[in-house]
C-alpha cells in the first residue's frame, strides 16, 4: 500500500509541476511571442478549445474528463 501512496504522491507532484510550467509558458509566450523552448503554447491551447467546441457534446464530455484529471 505504501508503494501506491508514494506513486500517487509522485504523480500528483509531477502534475503540479507540469501545470505550473504550462502557465509559465503561456505567460512567456504572450509577453515574448515565439520564444525558443516555449513555442506557440497560446495558439495550441486556442486550437484545443476550438476543436472541443466544434465537437459539441463530445467535446464537453472530453473537457469534463480532462478537468477531472486536475482534481
């Protein structure tokens, strides 16, 4: 059971780091344009939102599932 707890804590920490890096990448991308190693994160997220919007109810279900991973 300790292994599962440790593994869960590791995934939780990695998720927090990735979300923080994503937020930092968005801010740097908006302030500096197309910065190396950051790329065009803002347009990729816009494309993802547009794709989910075009998918209708399936996009809504996918968005709910994605948001479920962050809780």
